[in-house]
C-alpha cells in the first residue's frame, strides 16, 4: 500500500514545499517510487521539481473538478529518478472556489488516488497551500498521515491550534485513520536563544510527536527551487541533504 502523507500548515513559508521535494528526494534515492502531489495554486512544488508550467496541460485542478479525469492522465515524470509529479497550475485557485458548490468534494483527491496510487507508488507526498480551505481538506482526507513543518521562530505555534482542530474534525468526520506523523522543526538557528527556546517549547507541547530531525536555516535549501531537483541530488553531501535522509529514515520507521 502506498504511504500517503500530507505536508500541511496554513502558515506560509514554513518549509512545506521544501519538505515535500527533499523528503521525496531522500526516499527516491533509496529506491522508493514517489509521487509528489501539488495542491497549491502557487505551484511551487511543480516548479521546484523542474517542471516548466507553460508545458503543463492538465493538472490536479482537472482531477478535482471533474471526477472523470484521472491521476494517470495528469502525472508527469521529473528530472529526478523515482519522482513523478501531479502538477498544479494557477487554475487550482478557481477550482477551490468551484469545489465549494459541490457536495462531497472533500473526497475528490482521495477518490482519484484510491485503487491507483498503490499500484504505482510507495509514497505519495501532498504539498498543501498555506490555507485551511478545501484544497488542504482534500489533502487531509486523502492522506494516511500528516507532517506539520513548524518554524522555530516567533509566532510559530500560533495557528497550530487551528490546524490541529481541523485535523481532529477531519478525523471525526471524514478520515478516521488520519494521524499526525509529527511536527518538523524548520528554519532552526541553534546560535540564537530564540531558536533553542522555540524548539524546547515545541517539544514541551507534548500533544504530538516531534521529529528528532531538525531542519536548519541554510542558504543551500533556499537555492533549491532554482535547480529543479531535490537537494539529495544537486548537493548530495551537504548537511541539508543529510538532514532530509535522516527525516526519511524517521518517516520509514514511523510507518
Ligand atoms: N531550512 C531552510 N533554510 C533556508 N531557507 C529555506 C529553508 N527551507 C525553506 N527555505 C526557503 O524558504 C522559502 C519558503 O519555503 P517553502 O516554499 O518550502 O515554504 P512553504 O511552507 O511551502 O511556503 P508556502 O506556504 O508559501 O507554500 C523558500 O524560498 C525556500 O527555498
Ligand atoms: Mg509551499
């Protein structure tokens, strides 16, 4: 069975897309077959995996809006061996609005993956937009678990309550098996007191598992979107690549 993992946090710029790309890279490197699913109209995941948006004819928007369109029709290979992407385009923003008027469309992504994703992939990583709207809900209904990247900076924990509430509601009503795989500390700067305090605070919350892996603030990861490949591929021996390999190990262990 494919392990379907949503990467979510309605706070912007916390490292969701970076985690989807590089966790994908670290898993693909080990021979796992990865599908990266872009649920964000910003399409950063699609572009970050080296896809030119001008060449994308059909996207996740088609699958969500029309239950006859299939994932198989939209998925494209990337430059990275072992990683395919279900691309997004700007169009996804209007699809979300359309979904509002369609009853039962919280399940659109799940229905599109069911029975198909298991045959082709070991992991599906769903990159969520920085909102708690229907696109994120679709991701959380389709997923078996969720990784929540959290910036180890001021206000990072604000908003976590809202996300956890949505996750609990989805678990109660739409996807009983959904579990929080863990909170992932990102943008960590161990030289600052603030960074260290935030990390302690995150661990003291106690409600959820916190990954042992800590993603440090590093220029290398900031450059990543320009290369169109995961860091495990373009800077294979960097600290950041090692970090994502460590995360991959933890994700595999957590099952
Ligand atoms: N650990 C890091 N160190 C330095 N820069 C990083 C790190 N992680 C991500 N970045 C950079 O920070 C920016 C935001 O990261 P990313 O796009 O992954 O966040 P996001 O949560 O997906 O944002 P959004 O909510 O807009 O989708 C990107 O330019 C990315 O390259
Ligand atoms: Mg993003």
